[in-house]
C-alpha cells in the first residue's frame, strides 16, 4: 500500500480519483489548492502526487517548482490537466514531473502510471519559471495526439540537460521547431540560438560557416569571421540535415563536441566555446554509417538524447487543430482579416490526404486557401486543385501488372521514371529537395530528367 497525495481544486474529480485509489488499496490525502498540497507534502511522506495544472492562486507548475525548492526528496509527481498543450507538457517535464496526463483519466491509466511511478525515483532538477500557455503557439508544436504528447515530454526532459540532442523525422515534420522549443525551455533561453542547414551550403564553404576563418585564410577572406559555433557561444547551435555533411567536416564537429573548442580556418589558435549542439536529419544515420557516409563515432556522440518526430499521417488527431491554427495565423498576417473556416467535407479531405510534405505542406496549403479562397468557408473543392498533383503521384506508386513483364533494363527505367516523377511532385518541383529525397546528386537527377523527358 502506498500513501498518495491528490492536489486538485475540482471537488468532484478529487473525490472520484480518491475513490479509485482507495479501491486499489492505497492511502489517500486530498487537498484543494497548491498551498495546501505543499503543506501536506511537508508534513507527510508520500509515495506519489497527483497534481492538477490549472488551479486558482498557485497553479500546478508553480506548486511543483515550490515542492522541488523546499523538499529534499520529491516523490514522483503526475501532473493532470484538462487543457493539455505542448507548452505546459514541456515545462512540467522539465520541472521534474514524472508524467503529464490529460483529463479525463481512466482507471487503467491510473493503474499504469502508478505502477511506473512507485518503481521510480524522480531526480530533483533545478526549478525554473513556467512558460505561459500563450507561448505554446510560438513553438509550432501544436498537437493533442498521443504521439505529439510524447514528443512534448521528451523535449521537457531534454531541456533540463546540456547533452547533445538528435532530432529525427521526415522533411517538413518540424525538426527546427523542436530545437527552438528545447532552447526556449532550457537554461540557455537567454543566450543565442543559431541554426545552419548543412545541406544548403556547399561543402567547401560549410567549414568556414561553422568554425569561422581569419583574414587571408583563402581567396576572398578579407576579414575575420567568427563562424556559427562562436556565434552560438553560451547558447544552442542547430545543425540541420547533418546527414548531408561531408566526412571531413564531420571529423571537426566530433572534435568540438569532445574538446569544446574550435580552430578557425587559417589559424593555429583554438577558441573555447560553450555550445549545446542539436543535430537534425531526415536520413537514416545508422544506414549512412553502414554505407560509410557518416562517422560512427560522431553518431554515438550525437545520439545521447533522441527525439523522433512522427509524420503527420500518423497524427490524425492533430491535422484539424493544425489547419485551423495555420488559417488563423495566415489571417493575422493579412492585416487581421477574418480567418477562413473548414467545411465538414474539407475536414474529411484533410484527414484522408497522406501528407507527404507533412506539417509544412499543410501550413502552405492553409496559407494559399486563406489568400485565394474568396468565400468564408473552405470546401473540399477548394483543396483539391492544390493537391491533385501530389495525390496523383501518391496513387501512381502502385505498379501496373504489366510492369512485371519484359526485360530487366526496361523495367528499371520505368521504375526510375516513376520514382523521379513522384519525388518531384512531393517537392513541388524543388529539384534539390527531390534529389535529397532520392539519395542522389542533383547532377544525376538532371541527367535522368533529361533522359526521361521530365523537364
């Protein structure tokens, strides 16, 4: 039998949860406010705490911070809220909550979380001020699905550390948004956040961009340049699409992570830096290691804390809230024009679409609808033309039966043509992005496009 504390201003919920815990054989203490809960926890040794987030006076996150500041041992604290958001989930986990659950909570969920909590010891972390819920939209990590709530929890846990973070996910899932949320919820929030796309910079310039150079280091170096690592000193550096980084630069990144110092091009003097590195990629780095395209030791160094972003097609519960958010944001950008509304058939259309471009594709579609649809309510017919090309490409990935006939070279050519056309449709004609998704160089893509008359 465990002694459990409930802190919730909702009397009906408090009594229901207490009855559930009693029926499971536990002793229960119940309080109606954060101040009462803090006092009860100081007087009684409890094995776990159920803490409501929204309460008058001292809210749940303020109570959690006070508990951590005043108690030498903090029991596992399970934060409960009827208004779950990315911001309050991240902050609760960063402040040391054992878990963050959305109301209503089922009996089985209570049993499961208690089974985990009573086996765990929650480490005391440094308390920090809670982020306001108004800031949640700024993270771009809107989502009520179970998959996104797990992402929010991982961000909160990772924000309390300074270890490198590896963010994995398909193109358009919001990897940079995760990095910005990690920065904003961490102790480095007041220091710089610097992002660099490793795939967008030629490899012969990337080293200078990252580590800087001194005047005269190469032709055109007319002045000293600090580079991204020194620009991010004290803060966070996002290495986006690190899977596309050249092996020679990978070796220097590894040295920075190990030694905490950089050497600008053309200089023999090292410079100390204090930078938290967040690496992001849509590539399979384990496969890249096997193929010799990525250093195994660098992967081990980066893969300390990993956050996997699910594709939008696996987040059906988030599609409509995201669509409505993007419509409101587009309306605000358009001199606060009224935001368009989604009809039922448009909502069903959005839920059926496979979203190969993920959240970025949804955001762009909603921005187009807000700008171009002349009536207030968006119908499915307003969405279709913008997506026909992607839908046809998606439907066209099934191979016709007659493709299995004939000689191998001809079949390979047909498959190559289909894959290239599909990649171009998914990237909306962006050849660089299409080449990256196919895992080939742009020059090869250009040759294949000319060969198959896909220009």
